[in-house]
C-alpha cells in the first residue's frame, strides 16, 4: 500500500466550505455563497481526479493515516483513509455528480431565503459521503454513514416550516436508526471476534475461514446485520418507507442524496464487505432475495404514482434492488457498475424533473403537466435520454449495467432473472408513462385551468407569477447536458468486462468467483445474447404499452384503473405499507410512550416525586414558621426551654 | 469556712432570678439587667470553685466574663438607645419585627 497525503484533503475541503457558508453565509451575498460552495466542492472533485490519475487496476491501494483516534490495548482505530479501485469509482461518482448537482442547485435554489443554509448542508453532505467512501476502517465509515444520515435529515426537512417536510425528515432519520442498529451490532461482533475494524485486518482474519455452508455462524450473523444497515440506508424492504417521503426535500437533494450517492452507500458497504459475504452463502441469498423483491415491489408501486418525484423515488428503490440482487448473487462489480450508471441517469432524471417543476412554478402532479416538450426542449431531450437509459435501451448506460446484472443473476437462478426482467418491463413502462404524461399531449397546467375559471387553482400553480411554462436557465441545463452525455457513454466502460477487471483487486475474495464466471461465460455466449434480446424486447414492450395507453388513448388508463378496482387502489396507496407499519410499530410505540412513559413514568413518578417533596417541604414549613413570631420573649422562652432540656438530659444521664 | 454548696445555691438562685426576669419582664433595660444577673450568678460559681480547688483558672475566667459583659453592656445600651429613638418605646412586645 502506498501512502498518499492528498486523500484526507478530499473530504476536508467540502467541510471547510460547509463551515464557511454555515458561519458567515447569513451576511454574505449569494454570489459569494455560491462561489464558496462550488469552489470547495469543485476542489474536492479536482483532488479526486488528481488522485485517480494513473491509478489503474494494477495499482496498490493508497492509504493515509491522518491521526490516532482510539487506542485501547491491542484494539486500535485511527482516522485513516483508504483508496482502492472500489472506492475510486465511488469517489469519482460522488465528487463528479455531486459537483454537477451543486452547480444545478445554484440555479434551482437561487430565490430561496435559506440559500446559504442549503449550500452549507450540501457541502456538509459531501464531506460525510466522502468520509464514508474513503474510510479505511468500519468506524470511520460509520462516521460518514451517520453523517450522511444527518445531512439527509437536515435537507429533507430543509423547508421545515412545512409539517410534511419536518415529518419526512424525522421518518428518514428514525428508519435509518433501525438499520444503523444492525450495522453497529455487526461492528461489535467484528471487534469481539477479529479484534479490529480495519478493512484489511478484518478481511485477512476472515480469509482463512471456510464458507459457512452448513448452518449459520459468525460470518452469516455479521453479513445479515450489515444487510440490515444497508437496507436502512439504501431503502430496501422492509425499511424502504422513508425514501418516498424524503421527496419533500428540494429536488437537487433528491437527486444528490436520494438517488445518486447516499442511498447507494448500502450497496457500497455490502460490496466492500464482499470478503465476509462470500463466506456466508445464507446472508448472500438473503441479500439477493431482498434486492429482487424490492426491485419488483417498488416498480409496481411506481406505476400508479402521479407525483413526478414519487415515481422517480420508487424507481430509485427498484434500481437499488437490482444492485442488491447483483451483490447477492456474487456479482459485486456488476452491482457497482449499475450504481455508477444509475448515479448518472437517475441524477439526471431528478434534475430534469426539478427543471420541470421549476419551469411550471412548483407543480409536481403529472396530471397537471403535459405538452412541456414545446416549452422546455432541453429538459425534454436530456430527460428522454435518461429515460432510454433507465429503461435499458441499447447502447445507453443503463442497458449495459442492467444486462450485466440480469446475466449474472441468471447464472445464480433463473427466478432472479425472471423477476428482474419483469421489473425491467415495468420500469420501462412507468418511465415512458412519466415521459408521456409530462412532455406529451397538451399542457394541462395553469393556462388550461384559467380557461376553466381560475380562482381556485390558478394562483397555486403559478407561485412565481408566471402562467406560461418556461425553460430553465443554463446553470441548470449545463449539468443536465453533461449527465446526459454520461448516461449515453457511461455504459461503455463495462464493454468487454473492463469494469469488472478494473474492480477485481478490490474483490480479492471474489476473484475465484470471477474466474469461474468467465470460464462459464465463454460457451454460453449465444445464451447471453438471447437473454440480452429478451431484456431489450421487454424494454421495448414497456415503451409500446406506455405509448398506447398514455399517448394514443389517454382516456384508457382511467378505465383500466376503474375496472381493476381494489387492486389499483392498493397499488396507488403503496400497498398500505405505511398504514400497516403505523398499526404494527408506530402506534404501539406512540401509545406506549404516551400512557406508560409520559403519563406513567414522567408525570406519575418523576414529576410526582419532585412536586410532592416540594409541597411536603412547604407544609412542614407552614407549620414551623409560626415559631418565628418576632416576639423577643418567645425567642427567649425557646432558648431557656432548650437549655432546660439539655440540663435535664445531662442530669438524667448523669454528668461524667 | 463557708461550704461550697452554699455558694452554688446562691449562684443558682441568682441565675434562676436572671432567667425568670429575662422571660417575664417586658422592659428592655430590665431584661438587660437580668442578663447581667445571670452572668454574675455564673461568675459566683466560677470563683467558688476556684477557691475550693485552689485553681486560678476560674478566677481568670471571671475576668474574661466581666470584660465581655462590659463590652456587651456598651453595645447593648447603644442598641437600646437606637431602638428607643426609632420606636419610642422600650416594650419588647412592640419590638417584634425580627421575623420573616
């Protein structure tokens, strides 16, 4: 391993930006705030490129020990950073996409009163995310892990005067705590059994252990607990419920945190722990099953959503499911590949959706959009590219990575593959539905309503004081265009398994697997092409179906929905999962806290003890205070009586 | 020679007279004099014991008590004069502001 002192600068730079904007932003001009935020974030990107320069698949990992932290006997944890092929991919994605979204935010949030606060939080997020990605041990990773959770909470609840935003922030934070609890227990197990949290030390302790094929042991437990943490952070079943609500945050936040970077931290963590998962087949199976189910489940919910950001949120959950499916079948590099392309096209989708929302004055309901391709051609073009990419149309980025995952999943079991293909069909359908509802047909927004009598809705849809939809400024379109280019070409890095070979040193434990995989691959190339054809055709079918339903016969979907009745209502209401959780977990906790903890313990025991001792003291004093009458002779009487008592006592006991 | 018990009896009588006067009388000056009476009752027992045991420390102690009593008389009379000037009375039952 080679020491590289630049490593620690990468996370520290955005922290400096966050501190400057956080402390001095209130009195600075917006130009100065933007400059600080962009310069520090851009500097981190620049440093990342500098570090990445000349780092190839053959390079030994870089590391840098910043300072000591915990030294207790043989157990030690330092603030140290680490960069191998896996963290390099994450580093470039986070800094690159993050920088683009920072630029976009300047345009999107310019008119907001808390501009400096927003930019400060964004930089703070970058700091924690880079800490997470560059950590050399699990504890530093955990700092980043918790820190991005904090930034996520701050940014979801950014418009905290809105009740729903504040509640969504709390929900995200609390659901993440459940996952973090699992992650922490996994760390405790590692400390107990391996005596270290350092990646290299833990993995070298794990490496001699055989796979736990018979029964579940320590590695299975650690793997499952890590997966609990990953499920919380990456919004997998059963902890995905916070992500759709997180759309209450500003759209750049949704793009940066809840699509491109933070929610993929779980995938990164599982991939990073590949050495552990490799030796715990049962945990791997659980990861694969959770990923597969989440992919399908979230995609079906996405069909019936009408809020443009909610569709994208469920789409994100679904795509994250793909990544976990890949990790679960041992194709970690395929999962990371999809993570990267997903960061491009899903970041782009969210930014484009933000551009739409910005352009029509804050409206998010797709039923009030339509026909926007005329008003905002650039947004339409870039979002179209992203849609093609996510739907898996070749040769765009999403096709390569998704097909890689499906192919690897087929190698594990055809069930994963089948569900993956069905999900791909649904994905294609709801994404093109979104496109047709937003950009196709006629505009159904403020202008259309004005014709019908505008009093009720007219002003709500045009809060910026413009009835006509308009294209966004170039500061917002620039990032869209760059991400669109990346969404087109991003997939080619995976051509001929280059990406997999690049990442191979990071998955040394999985090297054996890869060798097997490639040996199996060669004779099955016709099968691979067949499967590729299937996934392309289902993507095309999804597009066709969306075209028929939402462009050709726009009145048809409502009739289908009506004929499906209960099923449609269940899907539109997200399968009532939130309501179920409310009954099962939230209400018991709230009721228990109210009756037992609040009324019982707090008011009944703690408050009562304090209040009763106070009133007891008052009552005693009330009776005693009459002694202090101010009458000198009664005082004298008390003195004399006291003296008499003392003398009587001495006489009684006998003076010695 | 007069036995020790006589002195002690007289000393006790003087002290009890002082206590009773202190408790019963309302005039501050009378109360003040009662305190002096108590002090002198105690002084008497001190010198009686000193004579009986042929120890000088009792006598020395009496001098101390007399010095303190003189100081106390000076301060006390000053307070009494101050009280009379402000309250125009020497009845302790009317000087009853010494409370919360």
